[in-house]
């Protein structure tokens, strides 16, 4: 097993640790700087409009300094008036100027304050709304899928499970990269920024309430630590992990993974099969790609199929899952199908074909 020392791993985690936070998907996202610039332009437009109104009716105003009101005086009056400072050195003296202040300047003053104060209120409201969404999300999240790593393997795993009917709201992505989490939330998934080897990060993903956990980081040693931590937090979840090297697979299983996929080995075997028979390679690739062509599915036995043999089924049955054993279709011990059996079969891909999850508790020591 090619694992660095525990101290080295801890130092690396501290160096690359990003402040972990939960990010929920948003339908409309506008950059804060754009919102601020937009409001500043609106406030400036109100200021200029007020100054021009005062300047147009400058004969109705009196300046205590020199008696007359120029363009600069108009902008000065607009500034102190809209900001409610009101020094009183420039005042409306005619009836027309006072009516203008009542029906135009005062509404503009209110609009100016709404624009400036509204920016702060919107920020506070947005924070309150986001906190409410986060608390509600945590309270309703149950039996979800946690995906650690939003790289090529993680994305492909999410696409596969979503193709079988899993809702995007039931997927939580954990990744140390903010850009990866932004990409995940843009696709409609909830995301947690942070190091998944830390228990507090996995707790923010509600991993203790998850039904299944997909571990697909870039490094094998990270996969081992994530699996250990996830299994400690959730004894009953189904954990599937991916590793690059075949020699690391046994350690993943000892760490608590129910299934371990060797990415390099699987790719190599598919390459070898494609060399021997390109058509067979195409069929295998079609089988592992859910939602098109032929699909490899797991489904329960229905009442009308009880008592039949696997060869008598309409679907092409490959294996029968009985208890915690996976039996080949030609295994003599299969006999006839039972109501509690589950079938692994090849079917033509249709919108109704889904891999139904096995909800039976998994044996863990």
C-alpha cells in the first residue's frame, strides 16, 4: 500500500484546507459587485436629476453666501438634501420652489435613501434567506447520496445514478475546490467545500443520514481516509469507492467500502476487450452507460415471476441476488426464483428502467 505517513497527510490537509461551507444551487446568480455598481449608478442618476431640477428653478432659491444659486450650488443643495444633512444655507423661497420640493425633491430623497439603504437590507435579507434555506435543507435531507470528489469519476457516477431516477436534490457533492463546487451547484446539486477526510466536513454534508456514499477523489490515500471517516459516521450506508491502483483495493474494503472499483484496471480490461473484439467493447461500454441502448439493471422479482427459472424470464438475467450472495443464472443452487430475490439483468433502455436500491441493512462489524 503506497500511503504517506499520517503526519504528512495531516500537514497536507492543513495546507490545502478551505473553509468548509455548504452551497445550495441557485436559479439566478448575480455577482455582488454588479449589484453594487447598479445601485451606485441609480443613486447618481437621482442626484443628477435633483440637481438639474433645482438649477432649472434656481430663481426660487436663496443662497446665504451670495444670494444666487449656480450649477455647483444646485449639486451641493441636492447632495445635502438627499442625504438629509440639510445645512439650511440654500433654501427654497418661492412658492414654486417649495412645491417642487414637496412633489419632486422629497420623493427623490426617499428614492435615494431606498437605493442606498436597500443595498444593506438586501444583503441582510439574502443572508437570512440563505440561512433559512440551509436549515430547511438540513431538516428534510434523508437517505441521500454523498459524492466525494467532483472530477471525471465523480461526475460520471452522478450522471449514472441520476439517469436511473435519483433526483438532483438528493445528491450532495463534497470537494476541496470552490470551482468544483460552483460547477456542481450550477448543475443543481448541493455542495460542501472542504476536505472530506475531516469528520466535520462530512457532517455538514449530512453523511450520517445518507443512504449511499460514492468516494471518488484523485488520490488513493485520500479515498482510504474518506472511507474510514464515512464508515465511522454512518455504519449502515452503502459505500462505493474508486482507486487507481489494484493493490490498494483490499485496504479500501478493510476501511469499510462495500464495493471498490479500480479505475485503471477497469479501463485496461475494457481496452483489452476492445482490441480482441471491438464490437464486444462497444457492447460493454453501452451496458455501463445508463439511459441509452442496453442497460444493466438490478430489480426485485415481481409476484408473477416467482417459481420461474432465470432462463424462463423475458429479460436476459445474468445473476440472482439472494440474501448477501450473488449467484450466476446457471448456478444449480438458484433453482426457481423467490419473492425476496433480486435480479441483475440486461434490458432495453427505456424511461421506466431504473436500478432500484437494495434497502436491506449491510453487515458491518
